[in-house]
């Protein structure tokens, strides 16, 4: 049975997770077993529940507790549901809630890169992608366009940041992901080679292969490597990859945003 609690005290410690803790504090690196993330909107929360994530509490507009939030609440008996009118929630959190609903959830245990790559034919490798919006968009494209797993350097953004989750529309929970075993390109490319992958660095170099080159579609296991915003891939990373691949540009445009480039690359390089 749902535990509906009307908000009366903004300072209640139960609301800290929504109103006063930063994203980094939610991760709780000092105690990772108790790390949290915030899901925003019924779609994102529902996909997190489908993936086995455990909710700690809900925060929503009062009208949604008996409306569009009812199904989610019914899936989580005994989990407290904090409710208030929209203006009160905006004052508490400092922003407008997407679809009027948030959920604080336990962070799932991290998976290992070997596990998420098992059976994969096409994986994305993200080197220091820092912007949560870009990261969320990349995961949405990965889910839609047939990428089997996403691997990341630990210096990049967190896939469970609220904005990354929202932009991905919860697709972070549909595509397996893990952190690379090393930050050093020489080491993680060797790791991927050991799993049977060829690596394709997305970079606009004069001697790079056109993304439509048929040799790429013939590769059985391919890791598509994308770099950070602005600078792109490090030279050391490009040098360690088996292929350098470019998306042809027109009208003097020098490059695409990494999220846009990922969608083009995923679409083309998953066609076999």
C-alpha cells in the first residue's frame, strides 16, 4: 500500500536527496553501496524499475499520486511518496519537474566491461565525453540504432546524472554499459583487441576511411570510438586504433557535435 506524505516541512531530511544534495553527493563515492540517482518523469522511472533499480522514495505533484503516477506507486508498495502542489515542488527543488515526478533510487552495481561486451558485435567507446546532455543523446541513439554496449572512460559524465537520464529518455537502462579497465588508450585498445574487436576512431583526418567504406561493414566485432566535446579524440587514442573513420562534411563545416556524430556513425556502422 502506498505511503502518501504531504510535504509540510521543506527542511525535512527525507527531502535532502531532492532539494539539497548535489549529483556528486548522490553518487556517494565514499559509500558506493548506498549511492543514489534521481529519475525524472514516468518514462525514465518506469524503465529504471524495469531494469531492477530499487526506489527509495517518490516526489510528485499531488494530482499524480492518483493519476499518471499511480501505476508506478503500485509497483513499489511501502515506498514513501512525498506530494505537494506544483508551485511548492518548484520552490523546494528550484526547478520545474518534468512530467511532475521524481524518484530517488539506489544505484545499481557496476557491471564489468567483459560482461557487457559478451556476444556484442558493435560497441561504442566514449573517451571523456563530459556533457550529460551529449551523453544522454548518445545513449538514446545507441539504443535506437543497434549498439550492443557502451564503454566509457571514468573521466566522462555519469550516465545516471539526472539530465543524462532525462535526455536519454531512460535508454541508459536499455543499453548495457561499463567503464573501461584503464584510462590509457594503449591499455584499453589492447583489452578490446583481446575480446576480438577492431577499433574505429571517429576523426576528421585526411587519411581516414570514409564511413561508408565496405571494409568496415565486413568487420565482425567493431568498437566505434568517439572523443570529448571540442577537442575530439586524443592523438594517442587515434594512433592506437585499427581504423580512423570520417563522416564527410559539406559547405566547409568542420565537424559535428559528438552526439550528432554518434547517431550517424551508429546508423552506418551497424549495417552489415
